[in-house]
């Protein structure tokens, strides 16, 4: 099987980007080990603090954030980082060529039940005229991403990664500590009969999304004339991994409860990296009003609605929004 380095070189990634990705993945391998130890390592449970999102931090959230932050700060490749667990951007090396945004442990509440969790990241070029502590450096649309991916900590540790030349999935070979290419250049099926959504929020959705989901639930008896299954991991990494492997549609749509939080998922740390991977695999990634990768960030912790997955099904979902206008 092909090693990660070989595939990155084949895809034309610059040497410094390859070295940065390897450095980042070294952090993820350490997180994978901590996760696998579970209760034995005393890393489960919550802390007494909240992150900038107002969410209770899990011990592994904090540990994972420190592991990645410390590794990237020492690498010399990174000018600054932004993390879901940090209030502000963290300056690194003033001459670093790249910016890294990451969610250190997506789905961290799943640690309590030994379910799927992961690390999500994206990498962009750092504007060299800006200071390392300037948050406006991160206010770039997802179209500027040079690499994005996630590491899924499951029965095996897997990496989905793209540098703009397709999406590849790798598996960590724990016998020698390297990622091996196991699913090259994956393509998401354009059609699907599976959907992922937190149905408990149904009453807060826009009419278009409510109508779309109602038609999926109606199955063969409804206007879609086919049955759909719902799958929900409660960790974006798990749900998107399933979509990349066998198709589907994942939605965390606009929610009318709080106008300042039109979606649950963070643009820089979750939506953009997953949209990049999905588009590189032939899928679509939309907000309901436009392409996720074209959203211009206004602040580093911005949230957006997400409709991501198999191309034809995403387009069908968007057609309901057309009906409601």
C-alpha cells in the first residue's frame, strides 16, 4: 500500500505543506493513543470550564487542543492557529507560511460512550503582511484552502485528506505508525437513500427543510416514491465519513432559535474542511442559500447551516428552498 508521503508528492503538494501535514498528524496519533486508553488514562469526563462557544469542555477536548497547539507552535511552518477551544487566534512563528484551523476533538461527548470522535482541520496560506496575532488573516473563504481533512478515532484510526487533487482515505498502521492509502480518490455516489439530521430540532427548522424531511419520512408512500433510512452518529466526523464511504446527505440546517447562531457548526473548523473534502470527492456542500466554500467569514467562530453529501440529493434538498421563496 502507498504511504501518505508518496501520495502527497504524487498530488503535487509542496514540501513544506507535506512536512506541516506530517507534523499535524503526529499530534493526531498521540490523541489516538490517549483516546484508546479511555478511562484507564483518566481523561474522560468534563472540566469545570466552558469554551468560547459556551459549551462545557471535556478533558479530552482540552488535552487534544494542547497537543495540537504545542506541536504546531514548535514546528516553524505555522504563522498562527485558530481552534474551536481557543477564544482568540494563537500566534506561532512570524515567518510561518500557513494558517491552521482545527476542531481538536469533534463529538467529544461521545467519549463517554466509546463512540466515534475525531479531529478536523484546514490549512490556508498565511498573508505575510499581517501580524501573527491578527485574526483577520483567517477571514478567507474556503476556496482558499490548500489542504483539509479529518482523523477519525474509531475501531481503526483513519485519515481523510485532500490537497485539492481528490480526496483520499488512509488507515493508520499501528505496527509502524504510518498512514497507508486504503481508499484512493474516493467518489461519493450521486444518489442515496440515507440521510443524517438531528430530528429533535425539527420544530426550529425553516419550512423548506421541514417539508423536505417530511417527504423523506413518507418514503414510498410520499412524493419521493422510495424509502430512506436515517443514520445519526452525533459526531460530524462519523457522519461525513459514512457519506464519503457510501453516500448520503448530512444536514445541520438553519435554526431559528438564536439569530446570532444560524447554524450549529463552525465555518472554519467544521463546515469548510468537510465541504472541501466532499467537493473533492464529487459531492456538494451548501448552506441552503449558497456554496459553503464561498462564504466569507466575518469572525473566526462563525457558524453556518450545512447541507452536505451526494450531489443529486443535495440538489433535491435545495429545490425545496426554491419552492419556499
